[in-house]
């Protein structure tokens, strides 16, 4: 027993470091897996930010085109709201895919 205590006393700092590493890696509330998940979430959110910034740029360009170009207003009215001139008719074709699961 005295021999075991002697060796334990010799390597107590190593034991403390190993216990600390195990605690930080697996047991602590903010362990390595949790931090890795957070890092993945941050990367995902950064990509979403870039996507939204690109969409904002596109919409600003579209808005500028609508405010300066009268043909763009007419195109918007025809495509989005199905408006037409007095002397023309608008035909909407609805294409429904066939479902052959019967």
C-alpha cells in the first residue's frame, strides 16, 4: 500500500491533468461535441447571411429597374398579376403532371 501511495504521489500532476482533460472533453456542459455543433451552426448561419445579402442585392436591382423603367412595370403587372390591355385576352394554361401510381 505504501508503494502504491508513493507512485501516486509521484504522478499526481499527471493524474490531475488527465482528469481535467476527461472532464473538459466529455463531462463539462460546454464539451468539445457541443462546441463542434456550435461551430457548424455558425457556418450554416454565415452561409444563410450570404444568401440573404445576395437576394437583397437582386431585389434592390429589381426595385431600381421598376422605379426607372416603365416597361418593367408593365412586365411585372402582366407576369405577376395577370393584367392585360383592353384589346387582348390572357390565357392561363395549367399543366398538371399525370400520376401513374394507380
